[in-house]
C-alpha cells in the first residue's frame, strides 16, 4: 500500500491530531458535501476540508474539534508537505472560490 502524507503527519505531530482533523473534515463534509470523493489520499482531502472550514486556524474551531498544535506550525507543515497539486478528489469548492487554497497550490505561470 502506498504511503500517504498522513504517515508523515503522525510522525511530525501525533495520531490524536490526525484523527481530530479527519473527524472535523467528516463533520463538515457530511453536513455540506455528502458523498465526497476523497481521492487516493484521504488525509490530503481532510486537510483541504479543514483549511476550507478553518478548523485548524480559528481558535474556537480548533478547540471545538480538539486540534491542539498551533496554526502557524500546522500551516508551515501543510505548505511543505501537503502537495495539494496531486490531490485527485473533491474539495471545498466554495473555499476554493474564496481563495482559501491559494497559498497551497504552486503558481503554474
């Protein structure tokens, strides 16, 4: 089985935080985007959903979902390892239109 970025995430953070991110993504997906295609790397999809719904950024949301590492540290990790250009599933389309992912997708100009 191919490694996902989740393996690296758990190594750099912990299993509990990975699960909290996955649960937060599922919470929002079930409510707003049922039947999402998570693609070949479901953890990458979870990160995209949590960025779109700001689960890892806004303190109240972080607390609600049990995401404890500081946003600055998570954000830096996502920029370095997220590799969202390889994502082959769905994402939060409204967040994309609002520019939520612009810092994470390389500029192809």
